[in-house]
């Protein structure tokens, strides 16, 4: 009888232990964190955009290649003018049938080594200059360098020598093939050229002797008659 109870107790203990093992919580296992993945955002850069070939009409033969810039003006607007937008000239076959815009400009010009070669501020009275825009009276860089400006604006121009004085030197201040830098200010624009300036009257010399006034004309005198005792007779018209 005693052995029977012992067997029953042993069976119950084994069953309890097995149940405890199946219901025990499993220890948490650490999982490796996956690295965050990012998708690069590609944007078109200036170099990519520049390789895009321009479209041509179908009647023009196609060529293979990348368009390149030979030379161009670069600029920086330091002051945006508050006046009207700069209008350009309408050039005809002659000055007579052209609508010229006259630009009045203040400027200073340098070589790329920093040497100043000209400035309107160094002229007598610091007077600006006036020129007909687009009429080839100035270097090509000036004929096109004011586009987009407003009156009162200031701009720095970087002009390659091909749009300046070319391969020739300009006097003894600008060597051949010189790239130029200009600070310009658009003062005004007119449809008519400036009026010629009246030369100033020379100052009087205080040490000079005063000029003598011109003599007043004397009254005409009638000559006396040949014979004072006889009255003078007026000739008849028929005797003339």
C-alpha cells in the first residue's frame, strides 16, 4: 500500500515539472537592428544641364556633339535701379532710320591685375559719358552689357578681350588681348543726343588796361555853296 502511494506521488511530481517547463516564458533574444537605408535624391546640375543639346528644326542637318560657349560677358548687379528698364536701340540701315537710345553712364575700368586705366570720376568735373547704345561707338561688351539694368542701377562687368579691344593694344594703358573689368552706373537714357556744351567764357585779367570805348560817330556836315552870296539851288530831276 505504501509503495502504491509513492508511485502516485512520483508521477504527480514528474507531471508538474513537465508542465512548468512548457509554460515558462522564453528569454528575450536580442535582434540586430537593420541599418536605415536612404534613397539618394539626384538633381540636375549645371554640368548635366549644359550637356543637353538644343533642338533644331527638322530641315537642318543634325550634328553630334555638345554645344560649348566660346566667350561671354559675366556680370554682378551690385545695386538694382529703381528707374525704368533700359531700352535698347533699334538699328536700321543707317542712323537716319534707326531709333537710337543714348545712355549716360558713370564708370571705372580696370585690368585683371587691378590696374585702373580709365574712370569718368577722373574726368574734369567727374562728368559721365553719353554714347548711342548698339551703334558700335563703344566696345561690344558695352553695347550689350547694360541689358536688363534699370536706371539708377550699378553693375560689375567682366568682359573677355574678344568683346573688348580684341588682339590689339589700346594706347599704352591696355595691352593686347586684355580682359577688362568695369564698374558701371546707368544714370539716364534719352531718345536724343546730348546738347553740345557751351565753352566757358575765359575769365577777365584784372591787371589788363581797360579797353577804350569806340568813338561816337560824328554828324555829317553839308558842304557850303560855291558862292556864299548866292543861294544853293537844288538840281531839277530832269538834269540828273
